[in-house]
């Protein structure tokens, strides 16, 4: 019997530059090393600091598009 579940993906890091509101190059590491267990990430910041741009960059990297609001990429 085959499973209909999608394969698991582990995102080790995100590199983004000139994406949406990001004005400087950004690198986020999500795991300390290849043997670390997956965890959670909490994005905190004032309005307009790029939290949504980070999530959009992740979605773009995984899906090749961003579907949020009226202005889709």
C-alpha cells in the first residue's frame, strides 16, 4: 500500500537578498548542525521589519510562488 503523505523536508537555512521588503542580504540558520533535531522558529519584530518577507521567501523557495493577499509573486 502506498502512502499519500508528502516526503518530509528539512530546511537547514534560508538565504534571501532583494526580496520584497528585505533591503539587506539575510541568512537564517534553522539548525545548529546536521545532527540536530528539527525545532521551531519564532519571528518577533515591529511592523515593517520583514517578518512576512521571511515567510514569503520560504514559500517562494519551496513552491516557486507566493500566494498571499492580492499581489502574488
